DNA sequence: GCCGTGACTACAT
DNA sequence: GATGTAGCCACGG
C-alpha cells in the first residue's frame, strides 16, 4: 500500500457534509507534514468518480483552486449540495471539519 | 540518487 | 486581510 493509496483511502472516509484539510488528511494517512503530497495523490487517483476530493480544502477553510476556475465552482457546488455552508468563499471549519473517531480509523486504515 | 514540483502550512510583516 | 518566506515531503523524470 503506497502513500498515495492511503491518502486516497482516508479521503474516501470523509462523510458527506464534512470537510478536512490537506494537512489533516496527511496526518491521518500517517504522513505528517505532507499536505502537498495530498494534492498530488488526489489528482493521481485512478477512479475520481468515487473520490470525494471536494471535501478536501486548505487549513484556512478555503478552496485551493483559482477563484472562478471550473474546478473551483464544481467543488463549491458539490459542498453546497451536501449542506456545507460557504461564506465569502470559506467554510466554517469549527462547524464542518471532519472529526474521525479512532474506531473508524483503526478499522479502515491498514498501516 | 539528485532535482523540480505542488489543489499546503505556519509564522511574520 | 493581504503578501512574503521558509519549511515540508512523496513522486516522477
């Protein structure tokens, strides 16, 4: 199991209506301080259709695509549909940040 | 094995 | 807030 696969696995665990930061995903995948690798892993995923990449945003609660770009709008739309409120282009992390329990992680992630 | 890259982050202006 | 800067690290060439 490669690092990329673990990142993708963790990402697929994020429930609808929640978001997680790149750094958070990296941590959960056992790769502290590898936030930048997360972006690459998501982009490299073999089956983007089943990957909730839109639930991954940066530590400021903002979408990391250029404002008004196609992927930016798509991500924002998907989050909105799932009930995630976006004010002035940013998500209230205190309200929507994913807080995985230990059971979920230990049962789902092969280390 | 070295080097450039990036959908990042934390901290300082 | 809006920049700038310096770490960060797995991956591909």
